[in-house]
């Protein structure tokens, strides 16, 4: 779990990123999950986070080229698509964790609960 100051920074940076204000230099590729089916149905997404210390990528790398094995898992609201739930940070080995169907269905269930309300 991240310390409180880091969580607060992540929340603020994510909000600014989604509002189009700026892309923090520790945010990487942003993509949806194509499997399992429940993850796709509940619009689970993952944002690659820089693994280095301090967490950042070279400026010459485009956001799409910024990939890592640390992911922020999130989803948008169903009724309010500008509302987001930051669900989990998968690290290390996020790529392998994403193949765990039981875990992914658990994350999708959290997203489903949020999306039923928002």
C-alpha cells in the first residue's frame, strides 16, 4: 500500500490527467482489459506506472511507449463517465497477475458495484 501522501498525489495527478490538464511524467500507457469478459464488461482499465526511483520516464518516450510491470487499475462510472474509481495497484509482475482470472473477476466485481451507483 502506498503511504498517504503518495495516495493523495496519485489521486490528484489522476484527476488532472483525466481532465486533460497534464500527464504526469510517471504515467505510462493507458489501456483497457480485453479479458476476462467481466473485466471488459465493467470497463476495467490499467495505467502503467513508472517503476524507477524517482518514478519517471525519459521525456523522449511517448506515453504509449511507457510500459512497466506496475499498473493502476481503475474504472469509469457508468452513469457519470467523469467519475473514476481507483481500484488497485498491481505490482510487481502486473502482466502475470492480470492472467489470474479469479483476481480479475474480483476487481471487476468491485468495478460493477461502483458502476451501479455512478
